[in-house]
C-alpha cells in the first residue's frame, strides 16, 4: 500500500503535468516545466516516476481516465431511476469530456499516448460502466441475472459511444437526451425498456 | 488529358492504394513512409507525388476512401437479398463486422497502431465517421424504412459495429450471421418499434 503523503505528492505531480500540457502542449512540456507547475523538484519527480517524462505521461492518461469516471459516478449517484442515471450521465460525461482540455490536447498532438488506457484497457472501461448500471437495471425490474448482464453491456456500449461522439444528438439539450435515452437506449432493452 | 492518360492515372492510383494497404498490413501507419509505398508499388517517387500531390497525407486519405468504397460494396451485396428489415439489419452488421475483421491493414492498425484508428473513432472524427456511414447505409435500408428513420438507424448500427470492434464480446459474435441477428432481435428491433410508435403517422 502507498502511504497517503506519497499519494498526495504523486497527484500533485500529475496535476502539475496536466496544467503544463494545457499551457504549452504535449511536446513542449519538459520535466523542468512539470517540476515548476507541481512545485516539486526533478529529484522528487524521478523518485515517484523513475521512467521520467514517458512514465509520467502514461500515468497522467490513466489518472485523468480514472478521475473522469470517479467524478462521473459522483455526479450521477443521486439518480434513482435507470432513465435518470443514463440521461444525467450522458449530459455530464459529454460536457466533462469537452472540458477535459488535457485530453483534447493529447488526442490532437500525440494520440498514441492514449493507447495504453483507452485501447488496451478499453474492456475494463466497458465493464466499469456496465457494473455501475447493473443495480439500476435491477431496480428497473430486470430480475434475471443473465439478462441484466446483457442489458448492462448493451447500455454501457451505447453510453460510451454517445458520450464521446453524440452524432445527430445535441447532448446539451435535455429534451433531445430524453428522446435518445427513451427511444434508442432503454427501448433497446425490449420489454424491460418500457 | 486523353482517355488513355486517364486510364494510366487510374491504374497508378490503384497500384499505389494496393501497395499502401500491403505496407499498412505489414507495419502499421506510423512506420509507413512514401518511400515504402514507392518500393512496394514499383512506382517512382516523382510519379507518386504527381498522382498524389499532397504526398503521404493524400495517399492515406485515398486509401481510407478506397477502403470505404470496398466496405460499402460488400455491405450492398450482403443486404441485396434481404426480404425484411430484420434480415437487412443483420446482414449489414454481419457484413461490416466480417469485412472489418478480415481486413489485414485494419487488423495491423488495431494491434500495432490503435491510435491511428482511435482518432477516427472518438470525438469529432467519430461524428464525421458516423455521418459518412449513416449517409451510405440509409439508401440500403430505404426499402424498409422512411428516409429519416433510415439515417438514424444507419448511425446506430455503425455505433454497434464500432463498439463490438473496439470491445469484442464473449457473448455476441457479429461475424456470425446468427450473432448479428440476435443483437438486432434483442436490441435494435424493440427500439425501432418504440420509435415508430412515437413517430407521427
């Protein structure tokens, strides 16, 4: 287990890295820049990230990814129905993704940095969202466990697809989100969607 | 330009696209250079740049365009014999999944260079991908659906195919026609029924 103080420094370094990238882009962000933004010495950074800049950038993507889903979970956890959790989740996630400047910069400048987290670990992300939705499906009346798992998987796929690329829908418009969730997502659960 | 000049240009294009696909299949996108394509196609760099004035970017864009044409043609053939909406949607999904899985260039990109694919499958680029796919799929579904619904369903089906490509499932194999049919039966048709109930007329 990592001691809390050590975790705090780690987070401070990662947050400093994120700010440095937002200010100057990925390529311009040196370890010196990160040291300045995070208020840590280069020696401290190397103690936490022995692989230096490369390790730090990989860790940053994983860190932002985890933080994104933790915050998303917090933003929707007061929802009581399946409809509400999916509607609110889509709106919050879409806005948060657009506002996650560091992600947009990395995607534009060096998308290969996203590979370890978004591609190789994409299955756990799908599972994470499916697991989050499962209790709401139970409350929605889907009693059979296998059906619930299949529905959670389908909904998670659709939620992940829409939150990064809304296509023909405007996810800042509550009316459109309601139409999307009722027609395409929940109605897609057959008899359980009604 | 004379007719035979056009024919020469077209055959140069085809050779370059085929050679680029072989390079992509062998080594992914990041490591493929214009020189590699020149060697693989047996066409000089000078001729290559004459046919593709933007160089590497233009070649890659032409390859994407050619792949899209090939995929669309495959889907068109598959959907041709469908007699109902269920059959048409299952065939579209199945044909797309089989083609995408069998394409060696895409397989190498998925394995070696996923960022190159990812940039087309996330955010604004994915919105563009969805719009192109939806406009190509809608006419194929026109026998069974009105225009607006066909476009909406075209986009939706694209999301499903991309999702199962990115996150393969142990439960549903879209490369199997029965698997694609099960997905359509379980999730797409019930939602479509709800759409129709909600739609005017």
